[in-house]
C-alpha cells in the first residue's frame, strides 16, 4: 500500500492523489455507458475536434464545436447559438453533456471548461473517437 508522507509534504501528496483520482474518474463516460445513453436518447454529444477531423468521421448525432470555439459558443445567447450551430444551446442543468475528441485530451479540456462555466452534467468520453471508430465504426 502507498503511504503518504507526513507533514506539509503529506498534505500536498493527498491533494495531488485526490486531483488525479478526480481527473481519472469523474467526470467521464466509458463506451458501454455511452452506448446506453445514445440508445435511450439521453446523451448530448459534442465533438471538439477540428472541422476537418469531424468531416472525416464522427459519432452519429454529434455536434461539432472545435475546442478553440467552445468557450465562446457556450457563452452565446441561445438564439445566436442556434443560428450558428442549427441546434438548441445546451442548458446549464443538462445531464450527459458529453465531449469527445480523437484521443481524449481536448475532450477533457472541453469538459473542464464546460464545468467551469457551470455545466454540471459535462463529461468526457474517455475512449474518444479513436475507440468509437475501432469498436463501432
């Protein structure tokens, strides 16, 4: 068993361990749960890859908002969002607002950004498009 150091170093160790567990666990979704959410219509997918990447293939039903545009998009007025993306803007209280990219890094960044803006149901699809394409594509 891993033991934490004592004193201030121990406190920092515990904070780091908690942060790593949080990033590795919540807020993510794995492929089996994503399949179930998609089948039930309870997932809102946002592909944060570039337009070129998304044009080459994406998860069916996903909305493409490149990560570089995401902060601006999530802060738009609902009418402006709908005019630009041809769909309703996610609501802060929406559950299962799932972000993904090619391998996971941009999806995690997007999830953290969205949660920072108050989207409590924001989650990252941990397997990303690469897993989806390999197993579902």
